[in-house]
């Protein structure tokens, strides 16, 4: 099955890899590789680095300048 090339990390914008094994390392990457995500639901897709930041609290959510 072909992975939708328009899918990317919802946090940093990195494109989802074409390789299903690499895509499987992403949060919800297996779902994306199986065709279970579209552009609307792709907001849950995170690359491994952004997933690590989310788990460790590295995102500064709700910050204002």
C-alpha cells in the first residue's frame, strides 16, 4: 500500500517516510501507513522526535509572546 505523501508530523512538519517500517516508528505511523489517516485526521501524527518532546514535556503549549 502506498503511503500518502502529503502526510507529515503535526508538530514540526517533517514528511512521513515512504518506508512502512520507518513510518511505523512514528506516533500513529502504522495507522497512516495502513491508509487510516487523511489530511484532516493527520493532526495526531507525530515523528519520533516530536513524540519524545511531547512525552518529556518539551513542547511549550499555550505560551504567548
